[in-house]
C-alpha cells in the first residue's frame, strides 16, 4: 500500500516538524499522479513556494497580501516600465484582481510558452518568478472575499514541465466538493476553469481554459463542503454557463462537455486518529512545507 507523508515545519525553527500521513486512493488517476511526482523528484525540482498555507495560521492577512501584490506590481513596472496601471486596495475588488490576473495570462503565457515567446527574449530572468509570485498572491487574496480562506495547503513544484493531459476517463473522477483530510489534484493550466470564472465574476474577461494538463501539483484540504454547498456550486456554475452560453459555444463547449468539469480529483486520504478540531489546532503551529515523501508499505 502506498502512502504519502507531508512534513511541515516552523519557519522560525526547522527542527519543529509535524507529519501528515496520507493513504493513496484506489482510482485510475492516482498512478498518473504518482508518476508525475516521481518525475518531479527525479529532476530535483523544488517546491516553488513553501508557505502556501491558507486559513490555517495567523501569518497571513488580507492586508499583508494586498501590500505584497502592490509590491510585485511595482517590481514588474520597474523591469517593464508602465506595463500595469492599477493596484489593489480591497480584497472584494474582484475586477482589479481579474485585471491583474489577465496580465499574468498574457505575459507569462500558457504553461511553458514563455520559453519560446519573443516578448521574453530581452526580459530579465527574474521577471518570470515575479509573475509567478503575483499570480499566487492574487489567488491568496481571492480567498478573503467572503471571510477567511478555505483551510488548505498548496504544493507546487517549480519548473516541472506540464506535458501530460487528462484522459476522458479522468474527467469522470472530478468532484465538485471538498472533503476534510483529502489531497486533491490542482489546476495546472494558465487561465480559468468554469468554477473559477463563476466565482471570480469574470463575465467581462472570459478566457476559459479547461483542466487540460495535470502535474505533481496538489492541495491538502481541511474543510468539507456539505450537500447544500455542493448543490449551490453546481447551480452557480450552471447559471454562469447559461449566462455566457454563446461564448462557450463559440469555443466549441456544449453544456454537457466533459471539460466543463467542476472541482478536482481526490488523490489521497489522511490517516489519523485525531479529530478535525485537533488537527486544525495542531496546524496553527506550522507555516512551511518541509518535504513530501512517497512510501511503499506493501
């Protein structure tokens, strides 16, 4: 049986660690994810941002995130003068967040296209990392639109190429809701899927990019959507599609298209005797990802 251990630590004290042990689930996508995980490890790819903790500790606030977003905008404008002419001041200003995200989509490009895009030919290397950071902080701030973010930890490997695509059968495994203690696949494309467009109120900047590529990137969830919440997610996404049906049809996506899938694929489940409350209390004391380890106990 295969298990995954995610080891956390304190930024202030690397020897203070906390292990979360997960049992890999028995679905047809899990071996694909394991192969991508091993690929990232074989390349020596590093975890891109080790502090992607959301709603779990007091290190992050909306105000701090806003400040960093505006710093990133200044850094980009210093390297490419006057490129971005707006900043953010309120986490509920989704229009500005959509505007800033559109720059990431345009200039960072789809997946690894920045490697061949002529625009990048004379641009400094550090610009790409700044774009990537800006994107992460935009998504972090979006979590504060309706209060505190959903408790979760995102794990992404920097520079692992996105080359493998979902099969038709993979789309059948997507779940619209989240369950406490599970690891889920993470959206690995540049753009927005149906759920993101819906909840970002992004009718004016429609750039639908279905979940196409998968990678070793994933997220650890510490929240459960109840039946009513899942029903609402489905209803909201249906209504968004209907409101923008002409756009989707122009792109070749009828409402029953499998690529209009909502949610993500479950990969693993937490093995613990602790209650959800106890786990959340424990996680308050940690703020960095130290490592992710695959273990075969068969």
